[in-house]
C-alpha cells in the first residue's frame, strides 16, 4: 500500500478548508478515503477492501493494466495539441464509427460529458436555426451553465426554468386537455389523477402510463407531441429534444419500446433534432447493444450522440458524433471550432485501449450474464420483501426501487439511504441512491463485476431488509 501523506482526518480537514463545499463527497458523514483500486474493488488507507457498485466511469475496471500501459507508452512518446496531425484521433474515430449507424460519421472530441452536451446544443441550434429545447423531467445533462438550463434536476434548485426550455412533465395541463374531450368531464375527475404529478419520465412503474398500458411507448411519445403543439402555438421553434437513452438520475429508467422513434418523428417534423445522451450508458453497459439508444430498435438513429464518462476509463475523454449535414452547417457558420486537449494522442490511445479491452474480455457478454443474474436475484428478493417496489434494468444498469407502501408506491427515501449506509459500514459495499425521491438503489459498477459480486450484494441487502423487518424498524418522515 502506498505511503500516505496525511491521516484521513487531516485530509478531510484540508479538503473542507481548500475545496468548495458544494463539491460533496460520497458518504459525507463518514467518507471513505481511497488510496488504491483494482478492477471492481477500492482499498482504503487501512487496506480494507470495498466493492464498488458506483464507478461507471472506470468502465473496464480500476487501473486496468492495458489502459495504464497504453497511457504511459503514448505519454512517453508524445502528447500535443490536437490541432497537429496525428494518427490516433483518426484511428479512434474510425473505431467508434464502426459501432454506430453509418449516418453518424463525424466526430468532435472534447474532455467531458458536459463539454459534449454543450457542443451538441450548439450543433443543434446552428443546424436548425432554432433555440428551444425539450427535455425530460428530472433530467441531468451536465454542470455547464448551458446544461444547468436544460437540467430540471438542477435548475429547480436555482434560478428556475428558462422560457426556451420545455420539460416533458406538464401532465396535469395535458391531462386536463385530454379529459375535457371526454363526455361528462368535471374538474373532480382530477382527484383520481393525483399520480400525474409523479410522472416526470417515461416511467412504466410510477408514471401516468404503466406496465399494463397496451402501448406505453406511444402514449408517452404523444405527451411530447402535445407539448410540441403547445410550443408551436406560442410561436416558438424547436432546436432539439435531449434525453438520456436510459435516464439515470431519474432513477435507472428503461424507456418503453417505440418511445424514441416516435418522439424523433414528432421532433423532426417540427424542425428539431433528436440528441441521445449516452454519457452514462454507452460502451456496452446495456450488454445486448453497444449503445443504449439501440435498444429502441435497429431502425432508430439519433441525429446527435454524446458520449463521455466510460470512454477514458477515468481519463477525461468525451465526444460528439453527428451527421455530415449537421457538421456541415456547423462549419458553414464561419467560426472555427477547436479543442486544445480534446482528441489529443494520449486520450485517443486510452480510448482505443478501452475499446480493445471491452472486446477482448467480452465485457458486453459479462454485462448480460452478470446483469441478468443480478436482476433475477433482486426479483426473488422482491417476492420476500414488501419494501421492494420495483426491480428494473438491463445489463449492468440496474435499479432497485424501495417503497413504504407497494399499493401507493410511496417512495422509501429514508430507507434507501439507510440501506446504502449499512452496506457501506457493515459490508464494505459502495452503492448510491437516485431518482426523483432518492428512493432507488442504483447499480452501475465497472463492467468486470462478477457473479460472486452480484450474489454478495443481494445477500447483504437481504440481511439488512430482514433485520429491519425483524426489529420493526420504521424510518420516520419518509419523503414523498
């Protein structure tokens, strides 16, 4: 174990003094000080090992030797401004192109997912000559000011919603419009629709259209169509519809089939573009497909795809992929675009190594096998514990939603936090929570996560929930 410069308490005190306090730590009450990592494991200053279910950034595993070797070899040879001609950037772009639909053939390399999404906004605005953007409720697309403006997860805590941003959550208004078309409608009808407030996403568990709906994908897409019509009535024009291919901050949501293709049809008819945010979910996390948007069918292709986090396995590397036509419009504005570090030789060498590891170690296959096993085990746990409201996911993108009342789907916010805390303290398993009510335990581990890891996690959750039931532990003031 490497020698520490400071004790854990000294490090924490220095951080509190020197680092902005809005930069929060995991487990802020008792943070874990990590000094080493390998694969899916983290090691603290005392050598204690933690199982990492959080770090989707270290996509192929912490400190993978092939990634380290590629980085150090290229760093020893050359790293330079990406405006010099070099093979790595074109080799990497060519490898990425092979994973995407042929139409997505032009690449812009940047350093972070936030940079990628900001550039996607610029591309869409330049191509369409429109400004307005449609996003899903509770969406998060990055920390730049331009992206806070299109991230309800953030802007609701700040200055609020801009006039040019339209969130697909106006269900009460849309629902009233639909109800008014029915005979015998009265305002009292809304009393039976209280859950419409809880439909921020195409969520078939607690949204307005659920598992029993004959075509939830079409129904949710039609809410976007209604919103588009409302925007047009205001005399405004749409530049883009922005959505994560699998909404993560929203609670590990799996979009219903047909949703994206119908939304794309409506958005394009209105003159806008469909932007797929793959920053959390790309590079094979879904297992069955390299990109999560491909889950929506072979015929579906976004106009712009943004990627980041897993690309560099922890190295700052991100990208925007788009069409020749959209890239051409961006070039035609006469303003040169360059990114000093985006696509530099070292970043691209690391990106190429990540692609090699995904292929050589069959990490997509591992995501299918281990993810399916994890979901199956969690569903068996759901039969045993009433507090588990829903299990959802695909590959190594999995959510376990806790509720205090299954029938009413009351979010188990405090319970989820309690389970995550006990997993860390008693079992050295790092899990975080998400969703509109922070009631979803989310699993996005490194892709080398094993069957044994999955079984360990489920055993520990089972023990904690059993203990809560045996001791009749009720956490007060659940957030609804």
